[in-house]
């Protein structure tokens, strides 16, 4: 296998050197940017100038990209597979811009990998094929040779190799195995932590989150413990953050009517109350799939919502599907569905897509259309300039 | 510094040099056998060559396949015929390490899993321990697979980092070991004498570490000490196969329950401390687990023989086809005054004086071995050669708790009605067999003759019966 690395900076600063050494079937690894001859020999990685990456035959390559500002290149290179190494926003970058384009990069990737547990959980709620590049196990879980050097693998390094291999194997084969293994490792870790730190609500909440993702009804027990501790410590804003989560667990493992009741308890704003009424209405008219999908969305588990809605054909279901697609940055799918359903599309989303595909003029036109007559286009055009500046800074760092 | 201590230091220096250079032979005149459990090909291909490399010239490796689908031939193909490795393919219903250990010829043996990575000097250092203290019969290195005090969880990114650590550890702690209460890990060194005395590993415990712990406790029962090396660390490659979690969970629980029951531990949460039973539990004798090709499907039978007068003719006639039997003889010297008792030295003979003691011994003898089937035999009947074999088959393949072999007279008397719920019936004890772990009922004397015994079966038991299995003629017609 051949790999092309698109990093956030220089080789010296690249944080995933060991993961590169552990890549399965490592035929060739190219790093976009400068490297000394010695660095290339020691790491068995070849340096390629940013301008030269288009000369590589991308039908043989998997891209490993760790900055969202490579997104335009990722889209135009059309490599066989894209692995997004998602990171928290560095201090020097604009957070809003970074998070938006990281979201788009994550949605575009065949595999999303991250060292941040927060991003791991967020992505796991949004999509399939997410790997956490961290863990709490000291022991070795596998071995691999790279040349004559023998490496011991941690649990997540074993799963990283499985996940990459899984991309190249029969695409119809499910990735469920390694995903489930990792969720269970995390769940086991937090369950053991609950025994060690019985008065920490966060630990119980995280145990509940992983058990929920596994579809284990025990999630309820851990969430209840977490909620009780939050109330005990007088964190009274936990109705939204904690109590609402009961409704998602209930949808997955229990009773739909209870789930709607649990959501209704947490509905305070006029919008939320309206949502609760809508759920009640669907429940009474027997539209259970809509209730389930919407409760998942309201709990930010769009991946589960999309799974349900994709198989439904009513326009109501499709409208909900568009909302979910927009939230998880599947914007091309959202536009396609919008066009089919309404005959028109969201200008901001359309403009962003044009921009990422290098169609600058079309992007500006879409932004102007979306903004209307009253100078609302300036923030959009300003974001465009910010993005272009961020990309320039990235290229300077890489070639430094 | 005195002349003597200078000499000692020099000698230690010279010894250290020889050992580091790999020039020292193992402290055993006949070498050592290493039984390797093969279950993970990806580990075996890396760890087995390292085992050969770092164990010296005097080793014989017996690699046994633990699963039917292990690609043994592929692995064997990676070793030349000159290398001292033999491969034993998987056999259904055999616990392969027991099979391999039955054939070892060397005074010492090691049992280890294929996921264990050893380093230079490991074997010699472990082997010296029984020479330091002759009562040490079992030695283990530190590893992440030990539970309790032997557990050492270390992270290494590369083999180079591991090699540096073990070299430091061996130099710093050479010759240091301590006695421990139990061992559980993936690497164990022991003497051949010990394995022949206490037998093999009890596969019914399901989880490997429970089998090891159980075996170590049985070793302690005969006075063997267990030691943990401070100097040797072996690196274990753990498996993610236990995930998804539901896989094998119930089997694990079954193993725990058996272990708890066997060693009289309070059942509760899985806890390392709970592996060690109270000292008094170690006083109860435990059955020997046979080595070699004795099928796991052959349950252990305790045969309790009672007699009003011992007959050599009866003993000679009792050549049963079933072999997995522990014989217990209950003898009352008031009735049988013969000074010599012509039974095999492996059998247990309980000699009492007087009827009360005789009856008490008879009731309690069943607890002596923790066997799966218990049956009573009387010297007043000559049993056919396949009697015990057929009883075992009836109990293991049927659902009855208790089996009665019916004589023609009993059938005529309508004892078979008991299958329909007539619980008032009593059974002649010499025709009864029952599952281990249950209380069969009450034993009493038949009124007319004092040494003919009856069983009043408990109402809750499921009773089955089989046809007449006596050798047609009774010893005392």
C-alpha cells in the first residue's frame, strides 16, 4: 500500500511518526513537505513538495491528512481512501473556522482518527468508522516487524492497523469488529474508574456514553448515578446535559413513550416545547421511526438518526434527513436532497462546496445570493478570505 | 576486604561473564522440556524463534496446538528439522498440555503460552531456584499475566527497549526470589517429580489462570513451595480476542464457580485476593488430574467397597473395563480379622472396629475424592466387567441423579415403579451409583442381617435404573 501524508506543519513537528511506522503493508510513504536526506533514510519516508503531489498516481494511495486546510487538495486529488487525523484547534488558529472545516474533512474521510477523546465521542455520534488514537492500557497487544525492527503494539495501535487494513479489504465487510472492540475497551476502562472514583459524575457519564454507543442497557444505571451526583453537587443545569440523555438510551434499549416523556421534562424553550408536541403527535399517529430518529437528533446522535431516516420515503422524513446531513457536514448529500425536494438549495452551503472544489467565482455568486440585498454577504466573503489565509499559512509551514 | 570475600567477588564476576556470554550450561544434567501452548499464530511466529534463541542448547520444545484451527503445519514449516521442536496437533477432548507433560523425560519442565517473549538468561535464572531451596518445586517469572504480587505491567515500544530492561533487571536482581501463595501466569517452571505426583491441569476450570492457580495449590498440599523470581521478567502479548465482551463470559463464570467450590472460597467479585483459599481448605485432599491420553469425557469415579468378609477371589475378579476409578475399601476388623489386606497400594483402605464406626466410615467415604460419580459395591456380589463403565455412561448421558442396577428379583418385585414416583421404596446400597456433589439420601441397615445396607433416596432426586449388571451368580447365593 502507498500512503501520502498531508500534515499540519513540518516533519519535525509531525506527531504521528510512530503511527506511520506501524502502517500495514507499507509499500511507500510520502510526506508532503521538506525532509533532510537523513530523516528520509531513518524513517523510510520520502519527501514530496506540495506542488508535486498531483504527479502521484492517486489510484494507489491512501491520504493521511491532519489539517482541515488541506481539504481542497484532498477533494481534487481523489485518492482511493482518505484518513482524517482530527485535532483540537491549535492556539494560533481561528476556532470557528478550524472546527467547521475539520467537520467537513471528517465527513469526507473514509476513516476518522483522533487523539482527542472528546472528538472521538463527537465523531462516533456522527458517523461510522471512527478510531481513538489513545488508551489506558500499558500492555502490548500485538507485534509487528518494520524491516528488522520489532515493535510492540498497544491496544489502539492494533486497532489502527486493523482499521487501515479494513479500508482496503472488501468494502462490503463491516468495520464493526474493531469499532466495537474499542468502544468496549473504553467502556471497561470507565466502569473500572467508577469503582475507583465513585463520586465523580464525569466518569459515570463517560461510562454511560460508551455503554450507550454499544447499545448496552447498563448505560441507564451509570447515567442515573452521574445525574444523582450532579444534583448532589448542585450542578442544576444538568437537565439538558444529563437528564435528556436518558431519552436517547430509552430509544435504543427501552420504551419509546418513556423516551418522549423524558425529553418533554427537559423542554424549556418555546422551540423545545414545540418539538415535544411534535414528538407526541408522531407517537400518537404511530410514526415511531420519526420519533426515534428525532430523539436521536435531539441528543446529537445524528449517525443513528440518519440510519433510520435513509430508509424512509416520506417528505417529512427527507426534510429531517436534510437537517441531519447539514449537522454532520454531509453537505453534498444535503444539497442533492434539497434540490430534489424543494428545487432550490442553501446558498451558504452551496458556496462553501464551490469554494472547496476551487470554483471561486461560483462560490462568491452563491454567497451573494444567499446574503440577499442588505450586505449580509460580507461575513461570508470575510470567512472566505480567512480560509484562504489559513491555507497560505499552512503551505508556508509545510515548506519551511 | 578479606581474602575470602575478594575470592567470592572474583568468582561471582567470572560466573557473571560466563552467563552473559551464554557459556554456562543449564543446572540440570538432562536438560529441560518446554511445553508451548499454541493458540495465536501471529505471536507464535515471533516468540517461538526467540524461545529457541534464548533458551540454550539443552532444551526440547514440545509445541502443542490448543485449538483445532491453529495452522500448525504453516508454523512447523518455519523451523528446520534439526531444531529441537516437536509439534503435537490438536486432539479433541484432550487438554493438550497434560498430554505433552505425560511424555516429558527431563527432570524439569516449563509450561508457557506462545504469546510469551523470553530474553537471554531467563531459563538458567529460573532453574537455579529449586537448587537454592530443594522444597521449591514451582517457579515463575514476573509478567503482566501474573495476578497479585507477581504482576508487572510494563510498556515497551520496541523490542530494543524490552531487551534493555530485562538485561538491567537480571543484573540487578540476579539470584533473588521469594515464596508466594499462588501463581497464575503464562510461564511456569516445575519439576517432573511434582507433575507426576499431583497430575496435570484441571481443564474443567475453563480459564487458564484458574487452572494454574488450582495446580499450584495442589502442589502446596504436598508440601511444595512456590517461588516468584525477582530477576526474570517475560513480556506477554495480550489478546484483544476477549472482546466483544459477551464472548466466553458464561464459561468464565462457570470456571470461577468450580474454583470457588473446590477451594471453599466465598464467591463474590472477581478479585485477585480470592484466589488464595483459607489454610484449612488446603487440608482437604484433591483428586489427581491424570496426565496423558485420558479423555476429559471420562469422569472420576469413587468406588466404595464394603464387605463383611474380604475375599481375595472377589478382588481378583474385579477387573473393571473402566479405569478412572479411585477405590476405597471399608473394613471392620471385628468381622474380618485377616492381618493382610491384599489390595493395591494406590487404594485407600479405611479400617475400623465395630459396626457403628464401619457405618460412619461408609457414609463419609464419598467425600474423600471430589469425584463426579460415586458408587457402592459389596463383596457379596460379583459385578460384571463392564459394570462401572455402563453406570458411568448412564449417569453422564442421562438426566438421572442416581442410578440403580436392578436384579431380576427386584424387577419382579416392582422396584421399577419408583420411576413413577413411589418414593417409599428403599434400594440395596450395593446397586446404587450417584452424581458427585449431591446427598443421595439416608443409609441404614437391613433389619434381618446387619451388614446388608439400604439407601432411602431423597425425594428430590431423579432416579434412573438399568438392567441387571451382576455377573449372574452372586458370591453368596
